[in-house]
């Protein structure tokens, strides 16, 4: 069994190394902690051991303070950390609940008094969200809020509307997916939607034309969403609107998972009096999935995977205009007084002086030899009116089916206390038929 575990671990490590590589200064994926350690007199403490422990997976990274008493963890996977600082002859310092976000370095400074028999400095609660190395303005949403807040269509990017300066332009179909990723357009501080950018675990995830997300990861798989709206670093210079940095979850030392299903049917809708006089057409939206994560080797190798499926059977209703039988034969005499048709073969090139068209002295009647063969072919394809009148005389309820399957898996391998390797595989398939 030990041999099998070693081989499996080696296989994962090779896969992760080939797929991504080690995370050094990948600010789009990771965050960090830095600070200074001093004694009661304000003098720097050199050689103090600093440990940053991820609360969920219990993995600890360590470093020591330099000659100025400074330390830095530049590449920490987003999450909640406990920071412990130790030095012989001094009290131990511990700060719990330090929440790390992607692309942000947080400061945790410590003052260590001289040790006594039971001396310890313990700070509870989150570190102040003060960014000292960047003027970036951002909205960060952790996994606890993502799982608690309602999101339409299980679409985590819609939480971006919580950030200041974010608005949704009118005219888009908010109730149906606009693309395979089920994303939608947003204006960030007045910038055009195609000026936005998206990163998924540090990998480019921006659709080139409209600025949408190519893939929207299900809520259950998202560790953190950070939307930077202004003053972001020069490395994101191609972005003029907002920048989404979405980080997916990884496994922990405990197995954990989730399951969800969202089901909606036309039975909960009210019929539209104008476009659905015969009742509500069939309308079913079924979105389902789940996630699972856990350890492969405790404190060393972890996995996390998720799946989301969507089965969408909708009917789009509306009022359209189709020609009545008289119009199909070129007889528009019934509307001659209100909507005259002028003969393009008469008058001047600029359109002046044209006379109303007629056949055998009847105004607004087009002779059969004047009707284009192409127009006759097109008219044969149009349905007959099913309501009275010349306009909005065809009520229609058209079926539209949409299916989507999405699967993501992620593995994390901690090489040493200072380096971590992770790899991510995504499979996404969408299909739609509209009749």
C-alpha cells in the first residue's frame, strides 16, 4: 500500500510540475504576508522563526527574519492563516485568522517582550486590511460569503455587482446564458465591457471580443473572488475596466464535499396576456452538481474536484409580424390611404417625383410580373398569421434547449515549507439548439 501511495504521489507531482510549475511571485494566483519583528525597545529581532499555517490544510510555511527584523511570505495560496513568531528568550507571538487574498500582501508586525515562565502574545481576529504596497481598489469576496449569498444561475461573477462603480448595461438577456460560460456584460467605472479582464487561478480567462469570462467556475469550487476596479499593477496594463481574479479551492486534511440542485419550471410563472393567451409554454431550468476534496497524503498532497451540469428547456414567446394573404400576392390596396407604396421605376434618381404603384388602375397593387422570384420563395417560408391585423399578427412560442457539462479538478503538492506546486485541469462542454 505504501508503494502504491508513493507511486501515486509521484505521478501527481510530475503532472503538476509539467502542467503549471512552482508558484514563485505569481501574484495573480497567490497573496502574501510580510512584516517586521521588534523587541520592547523597538530594536529589530534577527533570526526569529516565522511560521504561516493554513488553517484548512494545516500546512505550515516557515522563514526567518533578516538583519532588519523583516520577513516575507510572497506566495501563499488564498485562505485563512495563523502566523506564529518565535525567538529564544522572547515571548511567542501568534496572530490567528489572517485572511489572505490573491495579489495582495498583508502586514503582520510583531513586538516580542522578553520571555517569562508563561509569556505569550496572542492576537485573535483578522489582520487589518491595510494595503501598504499597492494603491489598488478592489472588492474581495471569500468562500464563506460566496456560499451564503444568493447568486442567479450559480454564477459567482454576478457578485461583482456588490462592488462600487459596477453596473450592468441594458439590453442584454439577463435570464438566459449569453455565452457558453453563462457570463454577462458589466461596465466598471464607465469603461466598456470589452475592457474587462478575467484570470482563473492566474490563467487568462478573457473572451477576446466582448471581455466576458470564457469559463465561469461553479460557486462550490471558488475559494475567493477579487475584483480590482482601479489602480491595479502595471502587469495588468491591458485592462482598462475591471479585473476579476478567481481562485479555486484545494483539498484539505479532512474530506469535504457539497451537492446542489436548482430546479425551476413554468408552473411558477404567470402567463403573459399578450404573447401567451393559450397558457404558459413548457419551461424547465435544471442546474445541478457538487464537489469533493480531501487529502492524498496528509499535510503533503491534496485533491479537489467539482462538476456542474445544466439542462435548459425553455420557450421564448413573442409577437411577430407576417404578411396576410393579400400582401403575399402583391395586393396592398387595403393600406393605400395610410401606407402608399411608390414605384421605384418612376421619378428621379433621388426619389422625388415617383408615383404610387398600381396594377390595372388599382393603387398599391403590384402586378405579378413585378414580384421578384426571390421574394416569392421567401414568402413561401413564412407562416400564416394566427392573430388578426396587419402587424403583431403572429404569436409564437419557440423552444430553445441548452445543455452544459463542466468538470474541474485541482491538485496541490507541497514540495518544501517554502514552495508549493499545483495543477488544474478543466473540461467544459456546452451545446444549444434553438428551433
